[in-house]
C-alpha cells in the first residue's frame, strides 16, 4: 500500500474512534441522569410507605377523638374525605 492510502486510512479510523468516544460519553451522561431520576423515584416510593402508615394513624386518632368527644366537625371533615366512622366507636378508614 502507498503511504497516502495508509495516511487516509489512519485518519479515517482516528476520526471514527473520536466519534465513538463522543457517543460513549453522551450515553454515559444520559444513563447517569436516568439513574438519578430512578433513584429519586425509588426514594419517594420508599418514603410513601412510612407516610401512609403515619396518615393512617392520624386518621384513626382523629376518628377516635371525633367519637369520644362527639365532634360533628371532625366527623364532617372525615366524611368529606370519604372516611366513615362506625357508630360503636370503632374506626373504619375506607377511602372511596
């Protein structure tokens, strides 16, 4: 092969390698961004379990207080959120 052919072949392969490097960096950056988003979503999901338990406890405490104190406003507040209170004093927190 002539020197000119070898030169252009090496220039072409070098440019191709540089292009592949840039594409690889872009893909890595995109993957890192997606991993950050997924991590944030997973954290939110994990925290929602704790928040649901806390919310359940608050609703039960409010319902128990409404029954014990015969608080019509608290009953109305719970009813507006779709939560019914059993007349015997037991709380039922069924959301519609």
